[in-house]
């Protein structure tokens, strides 16, 4: 089977009983096996990368897409029970495990028939999806789980979980959405969350494309000019808070908060900035605070006011709005068919399929069941 190692489920807050793990491990592989057998690994990756279809897969094994422990349990069960004929591999995990993707990809490359170019693409994709959600999307949530699921065609889906004050945010990606290797222009297939942040500095939004260009322009300025920028704003200057909703307190405005700048990284590229914002983001040493400093410079020097609204969809809205039409709707019904014709007992498959039908038809969702 195409897997190396396992996700360490005891390395942090997500906890659950061994009985729960064994139950998911006995049910999920049968559903995944049936789905991939009927519809292929490419469609399975689409299923993992869409908020509504992923939620339905979670509910098929009585897990919740808004619970970090449930997501960790599910990806672990999928990794540890993968079959060779699925033609997929799962890499990454919680905390330090999320940095093991390059090693895992290289280990399974030969067995999966991946070329050197495909291996490089998978490693780059893993690194950039993580860096976008850790650095370019500054919503106050900190990433701690990163999993990439890929097939023999080097197509992939990425699932990432971040937390803030005990609440979770789920980022989902699919290789089909990345055109021309653009990881920095609204690249997610889904960002769902337990809450919205008051301030969210998301460089990847189309509304912030001017900000992306400004960051590259700022790097053409002398470093001495950038070092002279003061973070505090005088009372006579336009405040960025003037461009946000009033009467809400809590989060600190990311463009007025103190920053620790990696001057070595800036000095190395100043005067000869990268050709694109994606190239800038890929530079080692360009972290969240250094990128935020460039945004501050854009506002102070170029007069660019970033868009700071959080656009994540709430987990509660996924339930209230119900499934969308189109491709996601079709995949949801495909999942139900896969459950019906899986190797699960007839009573169990019928029970799960009936429960999923009610969810798709908007007639009920027994979360936590």
C-alpha cells in the first residue's frame, strides 16, 4: 500500500477513544474502497477538497467536519488502512508530522510510478499550500495539521486545520483549481470556520491583488527607506480601522500591531524583487510578520488600503445553506451510491445511506451521532 508511517494521534489536544478509532477504521476504508472502485481516485480527491462533500464523508462515519479530533481521526484511519489498488497516498499529519511530506512522497514515488517532475510538483504543492495558510492568510488561526492526499497522476487534495482560542478552521485545496501554478489568487476550494475574525489580512483575495503588486514594488525601495517606517500611526493619518466595521472589539488590527521583520530576507531580495507574489511567498525567511510589514509599507508609502474582511464560511452555514448544486451535488450522491454498494453489511450500508440522503435533501443532520 502507498503509505509511510502514521499520524501521531497523541501529540496534542485532539483525543478520542480507541473504540472510536477502531469503528472508523472498520467503516471508512470500506466506503473509500467502494467510492474509488466505482468513481476513481480523481473524484475522491474532489470529494476531500469540497466543504460540503467532505462534511458528508465525515458524517458517513459519525464524525464532524468542524471537530479537529474528528478530522485527525479520519485522515489517520485513511492513512493506516489504505489499499494499493486505491492508487492514492496520504502524507503529513499533526504538528511536526506535517513537515514529513517530502520524505513520504519520495518513498512512495517508485511504487506509484511518479516521475521526478511529479514528485517535485507534489512537494512544492505541499509546501506552498502550507505557506499560504500560515503566512499569506493572516486570520489569527495557527496551522497545526497538514495532510496531502495524491494519486498516481500527481493530482492532489490538501486538508489543513488551524486553531484560535480553542476554535477550528478548515482549509481545503484541490490541484484542479491551481492554474498556471497560481497558489496566491483565491486558491482554496473551501475555507470553513467555527468563527470569523474581525480582522483578516488575506493576501490571496482578488480584492488584495493591488496589495500583492505593492509588496513587490516596495522591495525595489532602498532597505534604509523601509527601515525608517514606523509601525505606529499619528492621529492625523488615516487609520486602517476606518475601513472596517465599527463597534466591534477583540482582534488586533494586523497592520498596526508590532512586527518582527526578517531584515536578512528582505536585504537578500531588495533591489531585485521576485517576479511574482507567489515567488515572493516561496522565499525562505519571508514569514507572516515580514509579509505584514510589507503590507504596512504599501499602505504608508503607496497608499494601498488592504481589504481586511474575513470571507470564511461558518460551519453552521454549511448546514443551514445545504449542499450546492452542480459538481458537489453529484459527488454527494455518488458517495451515497458507494455506501450502498460497499462491502459493509446490508443493514449498516442501508442505515448510513439513508442518513446521508436526509442530509443531502436538507431534512436532517444528526451531528455527533
